[in-house]
C-alpha cells in the first residue's frame, strides 16, 4: 500500500496509516488475591518481556469500604514482582465527580508519575469508579504522550460503560468532559466482588446505561431487564452479572464495529438520553449520579420518541415502569429550572451537547424497542410536555 503519496505539482505529501488497537476486557472476582492470575495472564498476553514499573491510583470511596485493600494490593505486587513492581505504595485519590472537576488531580497524578520516573513502558493501574478512571485515564494519556493503562472499574456503571471504552476526561468551563482524549487502555479487568460495597444509587446507576443500550440496540436485552427489575433492585448477583456482561458487550461491539470509535462524525449513538442527563448532573452540582441522570434522560427522550410516533404508548409505559421498578428516577425538579431569560436550563444543555459533538445537531432516539434512528431538531414544546408527563408519572408510580 502506498502510505505517502507525493503530489509535486501541489507541494503536498499525503500521509495515510492505520493503528490497530486491541485490549481484553476480563471478568473475575477478587482480582488482587495472589492466586488470581487474571491480571498476570492479561499482561503476559501483551508480551511483556521484563518487569514493569507500576503505579496504582485508587478511589477513596472504595478504600473507605475496603480498608484492607491497600495492603492486599501491595502484597499482590510484591508476590508478582518478576512481572511488575510498585514504584510506590498505591496512591489514594478522591472518588466521585470531584476528582474530575478541576485540573488539580490531573496535575497531582502527572507529578506522581514524574517523581516515580514512570516511562512510556511503565504501567498505571487505575482502580475505581468512572470518575476516577476518567481522570486517571486522561493523566495516563498525556504523561509522556501516553503510558500503559490498566483499568479496574469498581462500580456497576464503570464496569459496563465508563471503564471499558476508549474515552477519558475532566469537567471544565461548567461542561462535562470538555477536556479529555480518546486513549484505549491496555487491559480492563471487571472484578464483580467490588460491587458489594456500593451504595444502592451507585449500584443501580449502571443499570440505566444498560437500559440505554438495550433500547437502541437489543430488544431481547430490554426484555431481560424488564423481567429482572425486581431482582436488580434487590442486588441479585446473577442478574447484575448478566446485565453488566451484556451491556459491556454491546458497548464494545459499538466501539469495535461502528466505524467511528473516536467519534469523529456528528452522531453519538451511545449518548441516547445524555443531552439532558449531562445538564441535570451539572445543575444538581453532582448530587445526582450519572446513572440516575441518564435514567431521567432516557425517560424524557422516550416521551419525545412516542410523540414522534417512533415508539408506541405501550412501549413508553413499559420503559418508564421498568426504570421505576429498578429504583431509577424518571423525573427530577432539575428538569424545571429556568435561566434568567425564562428558558429551561436543559434547553441550554442541548446546545452544549451539540458543541461537544461538533457538526450538525444529532441525537439518537429509539425506533421501536431495540432499534434506533437519528433526529436533528428538538422541539422544546414537546420536551416541556414530556417534563409534565414524567412529573405526573413519577408521582403516580411512587
Ligand atoms: N469515559 C467514558 O466513556 C464514560 C462513560 C460513561 C460515564 N462516564 C463518567 O463516569 C462517571 C460516573 O461513574 P460512576 O457511576 O462509576 O460513579 P463515580 O465514579 O462517581 O463513583 C461513585 C461513588 O462510588 C465510590 N466507589 C467507587 N467504587 C466503589 C466501591 N466498589 N464500593 C464503594 N464505593 C465505591 C466512589 O468513591 C464515588 O463516591 C461520570 O463522571 C461520567 O461522566 C465516563
């Protein structure tokens, strides 16, 4: 193949090359037990010839619930020092959105990598929820223009969405994820035993992302979720395990096969329900979790889809009932907040969403259950109707 063509007449060198990415997403329990070789196998598969200098950045919310984990990690790396060794003890970062709300933690993370003399062959192991993984992944991407990254997601949402994909980022200028990169990890390890210590909201939040992808991609998955609402609400292990695996698989399939893993086009199919969700999160100053905000966003867009005859009324009712039965919200007072000009604040969220994507305003809607279509205009009198409808539905259901 000709990778560099020479057009002398126009003084242009035309450059073309491909970069193949591949990384495993593994499922296990008790990943830092010295007899668990999931991490070792994943690293060995990457042809690591000599022991790697490693740093571990870990989520404080996780450590608060598992105080002995830090020692366990040190012991684990000590045991496997022929493969990788710790440059220093695991570093604890705050968990939750505050870790990605400023540059401070990115500066600290890169400073620690620098002080530990981590080079481009060194490994950063990030352990925590989606927020910590987003911040640490961004730091890993920019330090020395990229060090190796292993993600160990510890919330439902990070195991089936935030921690398994190719994006990272922090929030700036009052906008979610306005700074960040596309930087695929080298390995992802989902340890289901971490989910035990999550609060109910953080446990169930990830199920909203499962509804999102089921509604636009896989009707049989929606049926599964609908059937298992009560079990998911009771934190049934089998039900959540299957939910995470199926949801992760659909996300990964999109990244690998959509033809646009780094989202260069105008459309963002996996952001169904997210244009309002991101704004709701910001308006709540992050007192509302990402998953809960996505659940409300899905309900609102489903109403919109019904009003455009993209789904029928029975389907709308099934979606709202299933979200509610799982313990996810379908309405919030943040939907009704107005700006000084009398516009709904979430209306401003739509323009911010368009700017984030670039190009033509494009949002994904369900078209029947399990299929999707794209719309390019949002009619706000229907959105207002939807807010009133969901407010009533929410009061009636609870
Ligand atoms: N990069 C992406 O592709 C992508 C996709 C979706 C969402 N996200 C981002 O992910 C973030 C949300 O992630 P999240 O839902 O995982 O929430 P989170 O990271 O905010 O974590 C929620 C809380 O759980 C705590 N925690 C983490 N693991 C725990 C455990 N095992 N036991 C007890 N507590 C634990 C954290 O300290 C935090 O307080 C948002 O910032 C969102 O924008 C990123």
